[in-house]
């Protein structure tokens, strides 16, 4: 019996529909299988650092994640070359650019994701990648390793007399030295930070928004301005504000935060590179110091091996003769600190109270070994009750056997950005404050060295001077002894090293020595 075509149409449409459903289900299954295969391949690739964290990000449904991709160095690269001249830095930038250009020229744009930053002094780039793009890069022989570009948070919390900086400040006040503040930016319009646009400012003499790659590093959060005030705020007499540790030093404002208020590793690394390139923009005030009061994660030993790209970036900065200080963090760790302070090339700084102001109740992380109480308002879920006293290590200050220095902290009377509606910040503290106290001391020390011996100290010499002359303070929570900065003793040591006689008595001779 014949069936008309009109009567067969519903069956044809139904069959076609079912076929399309089958194809969709099959394709979905294949896509899922492909994603699973990609993640399996990634998990077994030794070139991917911290694999578990990366896999967790993709498995949780994230389509993309931020990474730093390090390429292999050419065989002709001279390892450990100094970056102490214009010729040397220019040569290194050309070498790196050639490696990166060659890599990108042979790769399809779709295979390298959204490239957010190229580095100048190491063959690396930052990019936002899908799992497939990550897998493609890991399979490329030119890629040395890939690491997640993690986010860092500000280490939030007058201490000049405690560090014996008052006695030296009138003579060695940081003149001729510039300090880069890698932070939330700096309010260069603040009365005590030049109060003028960057082009005409005599205190904040330059800078850049590295985080969002824009020209203006103006601070709207306040953290960076407070750090700048501790390092080099001009001398004043308002409340407890008396100016910075090195009030005649110059400042470079480097904003490392993005729209979230946090700073990716790649931005902090790029800030270091910016300092190398712009170190001598003002030859009378070269950049010799960088302060970073940001950090993240938890490391129980030096973290160079875990973050070799970060370590390479730090070594490049040191090769340019620039010393880096970073806050150890405010988590209350007894045997650990955050990054980048954990890198061996960085001078990590913990906090001591500068006076007895009663019992303090800071938030800490669960890993803090002190007796703690639950607190839902604390990010880590806990707080401690800490008795304060001059030169007592703060309970919240991260401590470890590899911590470099301690410095003053808490209830600092420093500067604030106008966006927060004030000129002064009366409550700034924590290791965020301790690090710029140490960085300011280093600026004064470098100023003294240039005056006394006619040259800059190397980063290692700066570290040795501050460590060897510091007052040993034992952290009760960890039983670890760490030197607390004593600026006058460090300057005395420079004098003694040159003259070979009583340094402290020479210092007291003043300008007629």
C-alpha cells in the first residue's frame, strides 16, 4: 500500500529531530571527554607549577585563569649579567624581545590566549588562558614552565625613635636617593608629598600605574600613600606626624593594583622591571630601593624554587643595584610568611610594637600558634588578644627562621590620600608599616654611604649592614630571634668600615668631622 509523501513528513521531521538530539548529546560527551583529557594531561605535566590549584580552578567551572609563562633562555644568554648601565639594560631588553617576538610569530593568537603583559628583562609573558590553551603551551618545547598568576593583598595594620633614626635624620636624611613604592599608588597632591602633579613634583618625581598599565599612579585607597609617608614624608609637626624616616628622599609611585584592589604577581614583577628601566630618569636621585607591602599564600621556607619566574625577576632588580623590602604578612604564622617576602633576594620585614598601648586584638589565620578566639568578622575566622610593649614582636606578625628583619609598627601617624577625605592616617600599622620603616632606613643608609665612602652600597651590603647591627628580638610565639633595625648603628658601621676607628664618636662630630 502506498503512503503519500505528505503523510510521511511528520515521521521525517521526528527522525531528523532525534538525529540532531543524538548528535548534540554525542558532541557534548566528546567535548566533556576532551576537557577531561586536557585536564588529565595538564595534571601530569612537570612544567606546570602548583598543578592542584590550577586543576581546582578549572574543575570548579572557571573557563579561564591567569598565568605567567616563562620561555627557555637562549643558550647564548650570559647568566647573572649585571644590569648596572644603560648599555647593559638595553642589550638585555633586545635579547628578551627577540625571544618573545620569535615565539609569538610562530604561534597562532588563539593558542596563546589573551596576553596581558610582556616582560622586558626575562623571556616571559602573562596571559589569561583556557585549559586547552594552557595544554598547548605546556606541550611547546620553547616553554620552560607555567605558573598561576596569583593575586596579592595589601598587608594592612611613630616608630622612628625606636629604630634610633631620630639621631641620624638631620644629617643622613635620604638626600640623593629615590625609593619606589609598589602599592596602591601615591597621592602626589598630598601636602607632605610635594602637592603638585608628577611633571612638576619635587617629592614624588615619577611613576606609573603598572597594575592597569596607565600613566597616572594616583592613589585612591590610601595604603600606598601611608607607606610613602613613612619612608619619605616631608618633616611636619601635626599630632604624632613628624615626617618620614628619610624625609629628603624622593619617591616613585608605582600602582600595582587592578580594579579589584589586589595585585597580581605579574604586576609586582613588572614594577621591578619598570624600576630597572627608569632607575636613572633623575640621575641625581636614582632608584636604589623598592618597598612592597603586599603579599599572599603561605611558605615555610624560601620560595625561589616554587616561583622561579619571581626569583628571576628579583635577581634582575638586584643586578641593577636596587634593594627590595617586603612585608612578611599579618597572619600570625609562627613558621611561615607570604610571598614575595619569602624570596631569598628580598629583605622580609616583620613587626614590633613601638610602645605599650594596652591589649591589641588583631585578626589572624587558623595556622596561628597563639591562643585564638573565633570571630566571624575576621577574614581568617580568628583573633588574638595581644599585650603590647616596646620592641615586642607583634602576635600577628608572620615569623620564621628565614625572616630577615623587624621594624616598628602600629598606630603610625602617617599620610592619607585625599580620596579618603584626609591628609593624615592616624591608625596605619602592621607589617605594611614595618616594611617602609625598614625601606626608609635603607634610604638613609644609602645616603650616608654615598656621602661617607662615595658610592652606593650593593643590595647585599645593605642587607648585611641592617642585619649585623640590628638589636636581636626574640618572638615569643616562635622562639625565633630576628634583628630589629637600628639605623644609627648601621650608619656607624659604614663609618667604622671606612675609617677603622670609633664610628659612633665620629658620627657625633657632625659636619666638621
